[in-house]
């Protein structure tokens, strides 16, 4: 969707700005443009087995929308220079809507400023610049989601009482004001499944980088030191906090070894690879994916929302009884029936708390 929208805007900009190119654009570029994306859509639909995924609620789009404060101030422990200068702040999903990917990946104020400066310096010499700026503008506009957020945090009651997935969603009444793009995300195919709104900022940042490159390529020789210094500054700002990355990597490695030693290998000793295994209660089970691959057994459980929705179509009926994530005495008959009708061979009841469940 981002590629198609960005390419279409640039095509339109060149068509409007350059009359001498219109004939070739209509005769060659437009057919290639349209046919390429139609083929891409056909192959995608063929691969997933349907024309589109189910649309998502506006609360999801809103929860994963880009907060303007994330653009301006980076999150602590991810970028070296802002951390060194004390410019970063701590953020967590106990306070903010969405998840960490929303605030970790969207700090972009420097590239916005330099990108706008680049557009100003090149707009008279390069008709592509305004088209690219329009791509960046649309990218950030769609990244906001249905509602404007400026350091929007969860109410205290939601921070204390709501489960993670529920509290990650953002009701409309908690937002500052609507952005006006809800109808796009709600009604237009393709847009209505791009639920993590903030990801549109990737299109905006990419377009701004294009503007910077266009400007740098046209800078006069006497100003090349300045342009080179600006590029170096942008590079510095994007160097990760290596010390923190190393610590997180070490912790992750230890965690996987612990999973292997305490869960995966013991399961492998008890489960035959030909047996059908169900982890009850089920959720968005990324951990089970790992256990099944290490343990070399087959399981109904799977991680990833779209994967989960697709897998459920082929699950035993009894599995659907556990869609509330609860296992109690009332569910025992459904569990027993799954064994009696040979829907499953093994049921695993995990006694652990995991963010993906």
C-alpha cells in the first residue's frame, strides 16, 4: 500500500509539472505502474487465499497511532547520542497506548527539519521535490491514525485494571481531537487492515530522506562540507545505544537457553512428533511456535494475529471453547471431547505468564 500510494503521488506530480513528459508517462509509465500493482495484488490474494484481511476497530488504529511527542523526543536506551546528551525519556506500555514499537521507531524530528530545508532549497530546480514532500506529508498524516495524540497516556484506572491487549487500544474519548482520516482506515480496502497506523511514518521518513539526497546531489561545491556535516549529524543521531543493545541481547540469549532447558527439551521427551498437540488456554502463541520447532512436534497453536485467524478455521470445534483464555471446571467436557473424537493427542497446560499470550 505504501509503495503504491507513494509511487502514484510522484507519478501524478511529474505528470502535472512536466508537460513534455506526459505522452511517455501515459503511454509507458502508467500501464507499467497499474499492471505491476495489479499483479502484486493478485499474487498476494492468491498466496493468502482471499482478497483481503478482516478490517480492524478504530480503537486499534488509534492506539497504534503516532503520538506527536514520539516524533520530538526519543525513547531512552535505544539511540546513543540522545541518551548521552540526556534528551531521551523512559516510555512503557503501562503508560502509553499501543506497544513499544510505536515509540521506539518514530523519533524523526531531525530528518523532518532537514527534509523540509532540502525541499525549500531544491523546489525551484527539481519538480520532483514537491511530489516527494506530498508523499512525506501523507505518510505522517496517515501515521497519526484517526485521532490526534500529544503525549497521550492511559487513565490511571486503565493502567491498573486493564489487561495489556485491552489497554493498548485507545477509545475515541481519550484523544484530543479527530484527524479526519478515520473514514479512510474504516472504509477503503487495503487501508482498513493497516491497523498499526504509526507504520505509515516509514513512508514519510523515506520520502524526507529522498529530499535530503536530492538536495545533497545538487549542492554547489563550496557548500559540500556543510551538506556532508548534516548527513554525518543524521548518522550520529541514528547510531543505536550499543551498550544497551548488548545487554538486551545477552538477556535474550539467556532466556532462550532457559526456555530450551526448562520447557522445550523436557517437552520433546514426552511428545511424539506424530502427535497433535494443543496448548490450552490458547492465545497469540509465539512461544509455542518456538517450542514446536525445537521439540519437533505438531501443534494447533500459532503466533501472529493473521496467522491465528487463518489457523482457527481448521481447528477442532472444542478449541474454540477456550477463546476467553480461561481454563476452569466448566471447560472440562469440551477438553474431554477433543480426546474422545481424536481431535488432539496431547494437551499442554502452560503455567507461565508471557506477553504474547
